[in-house]
């Protein structure tokens, strides 16, 4: 195999890795806005600017949107907005890597419970074991804040709903559906941010910082994922994307100084194995670029 062929094969894998890292970096820096505008204000800036960027990039008004598609996009966007809102609420009190690992249980549950393969029981078991180690259910209850865990679980439910609703607009171009979906998400969450942070959101420095966070955590990852999805199978993409909890935990350590225990690292590893295994053994479906495959 020539070096050029190896490079062609490596590009989509590097694109997924770059997407996961960019998403993690954006979220890590977004958390540093909490002292100024709180988690609600941060969510408003991140989702609001992300929607504006993707509207400018994709110009979804170029495509026709039917009434049925519009209704599906509203549900899809609300689920996406609530997912972001609850996820950033969870980051107030629990580590980034732990929050991502818990949130991953949402799409993993959808993948496993919509399948009829026996091997999926193994992935469900691994995910339950990982969550059992993470959740404060009788062992060292003070290790994780219950409210933060509750918000992370709520984000997991919203992520699962986002996938289900996303499949209903899977026939649309990904740029069309994601841009309009994020716009609906912004309409959902921005009022909460304005209510909580008020005029602090208009500070030029905070606005510029929020724009940077939105670009790094939305525009860049989504663009890289679309490059990868054109060249990778669904299973390969899913296996690569399953590294997200570990990347989040590492960035939480390096950027935010969040220390995790050995059990928490083990739990993250189990959930990653469950996500990777579920993707690797999933039955192939029709080739498409569904919005539910684009990490937000």
C-alpha cells in the first residue's frame, strides 16, 4: 500500500478524532464562562452562536421544508436544546468526563434496545456496570453530586430523544437539518440564558469568547464529522466516536484540573467499550448522512 493510499484511509479517522477533540476543547473552555454568566448563560452563548454559524455556512433556506419535516425539526431541535441545557447544568457539579460518560448511556440505550441481536446484551451489561460504578448508589455517596448526576441522566434521555427525532429527518441534507435543528435549539435555550445572566451576555469580551467556543465545539466538529461520514462505515464511525468520554476526561484533567478516581476511569472505560462494541456489531443500514450521527 502506497503512502498516499494510507493517507487517504487515515483522513476520515483523523477527522473523527479531530471532531471529538475539538468538541471536548470547546466544552472545556465553555465551562470557564460559568463564573461570569452561569451554565444557563453559557448554554445560550454556545447554542445561539452555533446556530448562527451553521445558518451562515449551510443557508438552509435553499432547501424546501415541508410541514411534516418542520414539525419533526421542531421536536429534534427542542431535544437538542434540552440536551445541551441539562449537560451544561451537570457540569456545574460533576467532572466533564463523568458527565459525558453518563450522557453516552442515552444513545447507547437507543442503539441496544432497537436491536435484536444477542450480543447487544453484552454491551447493555457493560454499560450498566459502568454506570453502576459512576452513580452514587450506595458506595461513597458523597463522591458525585446527585443533582449533577440527575442533570447528566436527563441529558442522556434528551440525547436518546434527539436521535429518535433525528431519524425522522434523516432524508434531509445534514446541513439543512442540523442548521434548522440548532436554530430551534437556540430558540429553546437562549431565553433561559437571558433570564439568568441578563446584560452580562452583552459584554464584548464574553460575546467574543462565546463565539470562539461555538466555532470550536460546533462548526468545526460537525464539518469534520461530515467529512468522515462520507468515507467511513456507520460502525467504524461509531467505534471512533466512542473515545469521547476518555477525551473528555483527559481534557477535564488537563484544562480544568478535574481529578478522577480509579473506579471512575474504569467506569468510563466500560461505557466506552459498550459504545464501541455496539457500533462494531450493529447491523448495517442504508447509507445516509443522518443528523443523529452528528455529535453536538
